[in-house]
C-alpha cells in the first residue's frame, strides 16, 4: 500500500508568515493528491485537489504543487483562521485504496 | 444548501452492531459516489468504504472488510454503513463524504459533521 509521509508533524508560525508543508508518497502517484484543513471538532475541508487545483471558495493564499512522489502545500501569508491541522490524501485506483498523511498541526508562535 | 448529516452513532459493546446513516440534501445525490471516513480520538483520518453512484461498485479498507457493509438508497437521498463485529479499535468519529466531480482524481468536497461511535464494555 502507498504510504504518505507529511513533514513537519507540527510547526509554529506567526500571522503573515509563509508556511510550507510537505507530503511524500512511497511510490509515484502522478497528480492524485488532495489537501484538507481540519479545525478541532470540525470536519475536514477540501483545499486543493489534483495536486494543484484550488477548490472553489478557498482563498488564493493556499496553493499546491508537485507530482510523482513529492508534494507541497503553501500558505503564502498565514492568517489567524489558518491555524489548524492539514492532511494530504492520495488515491490509488487499482486496487482501490485511499490513504491520508499523518497530518501537520499549524500552531501560533 | 449542500449538506450531509450523519446519525446513528453511540456506545456499543465489543462484538455488537450499529448502523450509521447519512442524509444528503441540496444536491443530486444519485449523481455522486460516496464514502465513509473515520477518525479515532486524537488521531488522523482513515478511509473506510466507497460506493459508486449506482451502487454497482463497492470497496472497503482492509481493516473493516467482512465486518462493515456500505449501501445507499438514492430514492431517499441516504447513505448507510452497517457495522458488525465491532472492535475497540473501531471507536472513532465517522464522516460521510462526497466525491468531487470537479477532481480528476478522488477528493472529497463535501463532508458531514460526523457521528461518534464508541466501542467499549
């Protein structure tokens, strides 16, 4: 099964900072990667799909890049509402398997 | 408003059964494939099961195969998860999630608020 490794597992940052989160797949997955934001007690929210496509309604400060095994989620200027946990997710069509990364918690410095 | 609302969670003893429901509204439910995703307390997300729009294709995670059954009723705009032979490690918040039609690859664009399942004696 394909494993996703996120780094770092947590980070502290200030409002206005540029934040980059990395997701590495154990084997190539083309662009089959999505990113989600989850706040405590809430359901995850889709931010990025197909590695770099911005979900409708998501602020443009969020961007995704990468293909193959290495992917990044970038927040260009961290806002107070962005403090949350972020997960990457990949999909393998055969066999049908979907896995999430371990998560990255973004905290206030 | 596009919405998914789960129900049916609760406390159950190991070896017991529970049936979760997910009511969809605000969109054409029959056009979308659906999934269940769970999250154990303080842990990350784990995909549980997938069902295609017509119920013709179904998949399960290895951890629940043979114990859980996903189904849907498009006439009732509802998704279900029958959980049998429950184990302590099935304790989690269970979310239903809609597969995006925008994405080429699988991504979940709408999630319910979740329903808590606790397996404990």
